[in-house]
C-alpha cells in the first residue's frame, strides 16, 4: 500500500469506527424483553430493556406518609388568620399536611420557601400564592378527573419529587428566529425536536394540543380522494405529540394502538381511552391553573414569551406508564381529594 492509500484507509476505518460508536451510543444493546399485550398475531408487544427496570423502580419510590391524626380539635380556619382552602382541617392534620408539602416540594428549603417565618399568615412570597393554587389543582384532579387518575390520584410529590420546580415542564416555543424566503414558513420544524429524537418533526406539539384544543385526528375516514382535508403537515404534528406520549410513559405505540389501524377505537386498548381523558385533563390544568399564574411567577420563572411553566404527560408520569408505578399516596391525604 502506498502511504496516501494507507492513510486514506486508516481515515476511513476511523470514520467507520466513530460512526458505529455514535450509532451504538444511541441504541440499547440486546438482549431486550417483550411482553405480549394484544391478541396473538397483532404484534402488540411492549419492548423493554430489563437492565433499566431496577433504576426505574428506584426512581419511583414514594416517601412514607406521616400518620393521620384523629379529626378532632379546633379547625385551622378558626385558629389561623389566612387559611382560604384548608380551613375545615383540624389544626393537627393541617400541620401534618404542611410538613408533608415541605418534604414533597421544598425539603432542603423548609417552611421558609413559602412563608415569611416572622408572619406565617402573610402572602408575601409568590411561592405561597402558587402553592395555594396548587392545592386547589390537586383537589380538582383527584375529585374531577377520576376518568384519568382513577382512585390512584396524585399528590404534590407526583410532579415535584422533592424539588420546587418539577423536572418536566414546558413553555410555548416560537423556535429560533427565521431567515427570509422559504425558511420563513418552518411549519414548526427545521430545528431538532428533542421530544422526537432530534428529528425534524414539529418541536412544540404542546401549545396546539396540550394548551389549545387543536384537532389531533388526521387519518381519513372516507375512501375517496378530495373528501378529507387533513394534510401531511398536520400528521407530523400528531406524530410529534404521539412520540411525547410514548416517551412520557416509557411505552411503545402499541400500548394504546393496534398499529394496523391507528384511528380505530374498537381495535385500540383501554389505555387509549384513559389517554384521551388525559389530554383533556392536561388542557384544563394548563388553561385554568398554570396560565393564570403568569402574573404571580417572577420573570425568571416565565418562558421567552412571558408564559407560565406548564404541565405535559411527563410532568406526572416521568417515564412510567402509571406515575410512581401506581402507588396510591392520595388516599392518605383526604384533604387533597376533596371536591372544590
Ligand atoms: C410549598 C409551600 C409551603 C410550605 C413549604 C409550607 N407551607 Fe404553610 N402554608 C402554605 C399555604 C399555601 C398556606 C395557606 C393555605 C390555605 O390558604 O388554605 C399555608 C398556611 C400555613 C399556616 C397558617 C398561617 C395563618 O395564620 O394563616 C401555618 C401555621 C403554616 N402554613 C405552617 C407551615 C409550617 C410549620 C411549614 C413547615 C413545616 C409550612 N407551613 C410549609 C404553603 C406552604
Ligand atoms: C400536575 C403536576 C403538579 C402537581 C401535582 C403539583 N405541582 Fe406545583 N408546580 C407544577 C408546575 C408545572 C410548576 C411550575 C414550575 C416553576 O415554578 O417553574 C409548579 C410550581 C410550584 C411552586 C413554585 C415553585 C417555584 O420555585 O417557582 C410551588 C411552591 C408548588 N408548585 C407547590 C405545589 C404544592 C404544594 C403541590 C401539592 C398541593 C403541588 N405543587 C402540586 C406542577 C405541579
Ligand atoms: C398513551 C396512549 C397512546 C400512545 C402510547 C400513542 N398514542 Fe396515538 N393516540 C392516542 C389517543 C388518545 C389518540 C386520539 C386523540 C384524540 O382524539 O384527541 C391518538 C391518535 C393517534 C393518531 C391519529 C388517529 C386518527 O384518528 O387520525 C395517530 C396517527 C397516532 N395516534 C399514532 C401514534 C403513534 C405513531 C404512536 C407511537 C409513536 C402513538 N400514537 C402512541 C393515544 C396514544
Ligand atoms: C396530573 C398527573 C397526570 C398527568 C399530567 C397525566 N397523567 Fe396519565 N395517569 C396519572 C395517574 C395517577 C394514572 C394512574 C391511574 C390508575 O391507577 O388507573 C395515570 C394513568 C395513565 C394511563 C393508564 C395506564 C395503565 O396502564 O392503565 C395512561 C395511558 C395515561 N395515564 C396517559 C397519559 C397521557 C397520554 C398524558 C398526557 C396527555 C397523561 N397521562 C398525563 C396521572 C397523570
């Protein structure tokens, strides 16, 4: 081999190795496991990596609940000065909830994260005003959205996991500034979409589908051409959202769909119906609880367009098909399951 040919061969070899390394780092090594969930022959398996199971279990342990006290004694609404939501609780159980909220949301910061400790009744800190609305939001989810959360329900811990800002939040994303010409109409794309493996699918399917109520359905229901107005462009938005569903729950598309017909509900799993309610619930939480808090959050907590941080499927699910693998913390806190 002449020197230059050898150098070229080495360069090519190095390139091949580097490419393989990049590809391998983006895939999971075998063996994988699968679970059959549909009728035989429908290819409705769930594929999962057995080596990740233990880490997922560890990440979804729930903290112990403090024992609930007998509902006796003076009510918080009578004893304290500025209790607007939890007034019917006994002072003992009110204090128990305050201690629990602290471990769920601000364990290192303590009571002072929400309170001026010189004057516990004051609403001076924005965190207290947000927390009061969050208590109402949790009550609303547990009492009004049983169609999604069933009797499992949620507590602050479902989203917060011991930190003031949940790990999975989102903001309206207008995308990067565009050049002129054709590039001015990016259709929400041409910018790596983190939720869709950095592909060129739309990078913000949340604003239309999980804040506004844009139509998700795209599959034509008529055979004849010209009878259906859904476009490929719209379909890409739906796919981007569906990838978010799969990633948030750590499942394949077949957890909800029989892929021979994505549209047909009679061939879908019951979980697809739960997800349908979930979409409506998330819209409700974003428009009625998070959006109106934009004037309460300090500027540093807002998005580039001045919008509130918002909830999506991952905020509660955190990569698992039922948040915290279905652990029922809410039953220990009847004050959080009460109807508004
Ligand atoms: C994540 C925010 C948050 C944390 C942390 C927190 N609280 Fe509160 N606290 C609230 C909210 C919100 C209210 C008002 C509830 C209502 O309006 O029903 C409140 C009200 C109170 C009140 C009633 C004050 C009055 O006179 O009106 C007391 C007492 C109290 N909390 C004690 C505590 C203690 C003790 C801790 C620490 C163990 C604590 N709180 C931690 C959010 C919090
Ligand atoms: C469905 C998910 C969800 C649940 C359940 C939830 N929160 Fe939140 N919470 C959020 C989101 C999203 C934010 C906005 C994050 C931010 O502040 O940047 C937030 C913000 C907050 C903040 C402001 C933190 C900060 O530093 O800006 C407080 C305080 C808070 N929540 C308290 C609570 C309490 C108390 C509960 C239970 C009664 C609760 N949350 C339940 C989603 C949730
Ligand atoms: C957690 C359940 C769930 C998962 C996982 C899921 N979907 Fe969906 N999908 C739904 C629901 C619910 C709808 C209907 C939404 C509506 O009507 O508002 C839907 C609708 C669709 C539609 C539109 C159907 C129509 O009638 O036009 C397509 C296409 C689709 N999904 C593809 C996918 C693909 C591809 C994946 C995997 C990347 C996936 N879905 C994963 C729940 C799911
Ligand atoms: C407020 C927290 C919260 C949010 C946000 C949320 N979920 Fe859920 N979800 C739950 C809880 C709690 C359960 C468990 C209910 C039960 O035990 O049956 C659940 C269950 C489900 C299930 C049924 C799983 C099974 O195996 O039966 C599906 C599917 C699902 N969620 C999809 C979604 C989708 C899709 C979104 C976003 C559009 C979403 N969820 C957003 C809390 C949430």
